[in-house]
C-alpha cells in the first residue's frame, strides 16, 4: 500500500468556517453580512496576503523552509513585513 505524504499539514485548519467568518467580521468591523461580503469581494488579495504573512506566527522557532516558502509565496512576490 502506498504511503501518501501531506505536503503542507501546518496550514490545515479544522475550525468551523463560522468561527473564521465571525473573526473576520469583527476584525474588519463590518456591520452585517452584506457589508462583510462586499468587503471580502473587494479586498480578497489583501486578506490573502494578511493570512500568508501571519501563517507562521503561532509556530515558535519555525523557520521558513523551501516548502513553506513556496506555499506562502503570494503571487510570486516575496512576503515582507
């Protein structure tokens, strides 16, 4: 039986999507679901970049290996703080 390797197990999030949506609504201070959806549609790239830049903050002592660098690379642009 072949063994399958997970390439990016660090980035798997098993939290329910409603908790992520509640976090984002509070972070971006949207008042209702219509305003929240509008914000997501017009700021998607900024939100993706925010998550990519903050992906490894919870992992103390973790350095960016080539696999993680490739996963966190945002549209070919290096991630800078």
